[in-house]
């Protein structure tokens, strides 16, 4: 998305090869889409006079706007990512616990694993995923012993937990591999930058040596010219002396 890249380049000095570039890009996409979707649901919930979800969604909008401002103004990425992760987790917990619109909350929750690992990386993503699973398993157990009611039957609740665990494991393995690859690429890019820097320094030194050699050659050329002039003078003098000697001999013979 070019408009996302333009926004990034306009406010955040970050190269595409940077390991955090994709995370910042994904955060902007999540924040913008989240604000649009939450705004829509706020309007719908206010129309049907369901004020609690509307209040929750307004809170999410404020948090996402705050995270965007923090990132753009202070450049503190991790704080913004943590706020984004909190919104995604809180929304998933709410959808799982209430069922969302027409009991579709257990479907939306499957977006959680890829979103949280893309945003937080695989290490921190594990902690957030475990927090969500702690809530889901607790809710499933309480439903099974009939302490609380859930929007789904116990079988559906446990099936959602198990399938989420499988999906999260697959995404975790993929995210770990991607992060390792990204770090390797960044390390190789760093090595290339160092090698390029060393080559530039060596090139500068070679240019200095070449310039010094040129100066030395110019000096040698100048000395050679002086030597040639002196040689010409000496040869000229020798010729004149020989000519004088011959003239003297000629005069003496007469």
C-alpha cells in the first residue's frame, strides 16, 4: 500500500531493510482499519441503544489514536505496539465472551494469532497469546461447571480453544522463522555496510596515494627537464671548446 509507505516516509525515518519497518507498517494498517471499523460499530450500537459495546469501541478508538500520536511524535515504537496489542486482545476477549454480532465472535478471534505475532514479534506475541488463552480456558472451564453462561455450547467453546491453539502454534513457528530470517538479513546488511565503509576508506587512501604519486612524478618530470637543459648546456659548451681548439690549431699551423 503506497499510501501507508508515504505516511511512514513522511514522519518516520526508517529504511525498508530495517527489522521494525514491517511492524510499523502493519501497526498503521491495523490502527487505521480499526478506527474505521470501530467507528462503524459505534454508530450501529448507538442506533440500537446498546451503549456498553459503543463505550468500549469509543475507548478502543481513543487508544488507537493515542498510539498513533505517540509513534508519530515521540517515535516510541514499543509503547504504541503495546497499546495496539492491548486493543486487539481486549477486542478478542470481548468477542469470545459475548459472541459479538450474531454470535460470530468465535470466527473473528481467529484473526488474533497472525495479528499479534506480526505486531509484537514471536517472543512478545507468545505472552499476549498466553494471556488470551488464560481467559479462554478459564471461561471454558467455568462454562463446563455451569458457573457462567457463554454464547456457545461447551463443545463449541472448547473446539474454539483447541483450534485457536493449533493456529497459534502454526503462526508462532512461521513468525519465529520470519523473525530469524529478518535478523539474518539485517545482520548481512550490516556486514555489507561495514564492508562498503571499509572499501570507501581504502578507496580514499588509494586516491591519496595516487595523488602523491602524481606529485612525485611531476617533480621527477620537472627534474628531468632541468637535467636535460643542463645536459644541453654542457654539450653546447663542449662543442664550443672543441671548435675553439680546432681554430687555435689552424692558426698555429699557419
